[in-house]
C-alpha cells in the first residue's frame, strides 16, 4: 500500500511540475493537476493540503540546492591559487548537476513563482551572492587599502552573474554544452577578479 501511495504522490508531483511550468503558480489549477495525475481532486488533497504546499514541494529542493551552493562559495573561488582550477571545476559540475536534475523546477522558480513564498527566489539568491562577494572581495580590498567607488557594484556583479546562468538554463539542455558554457561563464566573471577590482 505504501508503494502505491508513493507512486501516486510522484505522479501528482509530475503532473504539477508540468502544470506549473506551462502556466505558472497563479494560473495553475489543482483540478487540472489531479486530472493530469489520473486522480480525483479529493484524492489530490489527501496528499497536498493546497496548491501552495504542492508548489513548495515541487520547487523547494531545487531552491535549497542553489542557496546551499552559494553559501559554500569560499575565498578560493576568486583567488589565484593552485586550488582555483579544481574548485572552479567542482562548482561548474555542481551547477550543471543541479541544472540537469532540476531544470524544470528552476525554470518554474524563475518564471512561474509569482504569488508564492518563492516569488523573490531569484532576488534572494542575488542578495546572498552579493553578500558573499562583499564579505570576501570587500575584505580583500580593505586589506590592500583599496575600495570600490560604490559598493553597489557587488550587487551588479551578483545580479549579472545570476541572470547569465538563467539565460544558459533557458537556452541549453545538452549537458556537455552546458558544462562548457557554465565553466567559461564562471571564468569570465570571477577569474582574477581581485586584480580587476583593485
């Protein structure tokens, strides 16, 4: 019985993913999700209390992966050191892995989360990355008695980087192509950033 319940739950999630991707949260219908899953609306509500809970179940894990990845960024990410190439390769592979396994969920987050607690997901990730840049790069510049004309540049860098990743996500599905593009894109944005900001 438990296996059957798990199968039904997964079918509901699959139907919800398609519905949210096509229509976004606001225009999606629990009735249509139930129909797509081959269950009654009443049965759907036995698994998920409401549309918001269902939406959070679909996109929440992908959002957490992105947040965790940004939080793990270390000083070596922007540094000229022997560890830099290895770290960059690892970050590239992790982003590609998240993209490959959660592409639909990430596109829903970016394009279809209005009206949910995730509607500011992109902005939250940008702000998190901005804080990371400010903490790491700002501290480095202070040690060298240098500073930016305006610290808002950290936000601009973070925003531009996330926007670029979204463009890659929307346009490319093939893993090898994504791997190459994301690697080049990370390099373009952050390699030797210390020197470029000084």
